[in-house]
């Protein structure tokens, strides 16, 4: 129970630092015009993934807590 949030926080930190590195270097960007006429940057993908990770870790911790209460009682 203690290590799971620490792992989520560490992964979140890695996503944010990678996003900062890619924004400084300007690497891995798909410029317009392309087939979909839509600009995609790895920076945006990493930031969205970091936000989704926060929600997923919170949801999984709530699930783990419920399973622990079911097994061991309150």
C-alpha cells in the first residue's frame, strides 16, 4: 500500500521531466501538413498521459483499499 503511490508519483515525475526535455529540444513533433491535417507533439501526449496516470493511480488505490477492507475488515 505504501509503495504503490510512490511508484505512481515517480512515473508522473518521469513523464513531466521527459515532457520538459522534449519541449526544450523540439524533438518528435509531427508538423502540418499531414494526412489528418492535425499537429501532434510528444509533449502533448506526455502531458495527457501524466494527467490520466494521476486518475488511474487514485482509482486503483481506492480499489486496493476496498479489497483490503473486505479481506481484513475495518
